[in-house]
């Protein structure tokens, strides 16, 4: 993997956003790989509405978002809100590649994937409708709120200009791929508890510390009167899947994927 864009491609374009698209897409097709099976990626024909790349081997699809920035930031601007929610609820959301690059030396500084099994409506933020004077007046876009994605769902291939070994990327992907089989509310609960675990700074934690999130979880799930039971159930599942370890007497340890 090489972190630089192929600047010779710029010659044929004048428009800045077009140049950015050509350089980033070309970089991804030369350097990225399928985090599920390790195969190289194929680019879809231009203007296909849903995804930008796919894996011929395992059929995973990928959408690319890129931004001129040194840091990932908290949000990724995406397309129409209603389309996004529809895709998530019908489980046809693609995986998301997110690329940031430095504009001075046109070099990739971050490149990560958020697998589609991390997508739930909670991470999609509705933007304000476009004003009546806009060309597409009333159109409602959305942002992907990265702060709502558990750390295990942010799989870096390049982080702060450091290339992450492929084996590490693939094992992180495999580590939580079980989420694919969980749908709707059940996926939501697991991700909620993964976020609670992430919110604790230390590598070890207690059941009591997770119970401290009971109130905020109750706000999210007002119809559930058994929040503590739900918490323990998710912790057990995360233990069975190798995401955390039980150390006995209500003590837990995070497992680094
Ligand atoms: Zn693949």
C-alpha cells in the first residue's frame, strides 16, 4: 500500500471536486482490499447510485466518502436521509469506506471501514431540509454520526498515516461479524452495550459500572422495564463472542480485537 495519490490523473480535469473524486477513487482501487476476504476490489461503473466498489469474491459492496482533512472528525456527510434509513432497515446498506487526505502533499492520512453490520438508525443524523431558495428545496440529507459507532466498528486500514497490517484489519472485521445475524432492536442493544463498555476508559470494568448507564439506556428504550437483565444478557453475548472476558465476581476485561 502506498499513501500517495497518482497526480498524473489530474491533467484531464479542471473541476476541483471532480479531481478529488478521481484521485481518491483511483487510490482506493489501487490500494484497498476487501476486509472480509482480503481480495482486491472492483470499481462499479460511474454514477451507480448505491455503492462505489465491490468484491468479486464475496460480493461485499463498499461506498466511499472522502474529505480533505487531517482528522476523521465526528460526522460523515452522506446522501438523502430517507434513502439511508430505508437501506439500513432493509439490510441493504453497503459497507462504508472513509478516507481523509492531506491537501498539501495529497497523501492519505486515514482510511477506515465501518462495516454495514454496524449500521442502525441511531447512527444516522437527519440534517435540516434545504431552504426554499435552494435548487433542491426541501431535500433532507443525513450525516453518519461516528461517535455513535463502537470502537470495534471503526476498522482502520490506515491510521494517522500508518498502514495497519492486513491480518489485523481482517481479524477485527471477523471479530464482530456475528452482528450480521442480529437485526433491529437486538443489534441495537448489543451496540448500546458495546458503547457503554467503550465509555469506560480502563481495560477492566465491573458490572456496577455498566449498571451506571441504566438511566440513559432507559431513555433510549422507554418500554423496557428490565434494563439490568438486558445489560447482563448483552455482556454474556459479548463474552461468548470473545469481545470481553469474565473475570469473576462481576469483573470484566476488554479483549483487543
Ligand atoms: Zn471479499
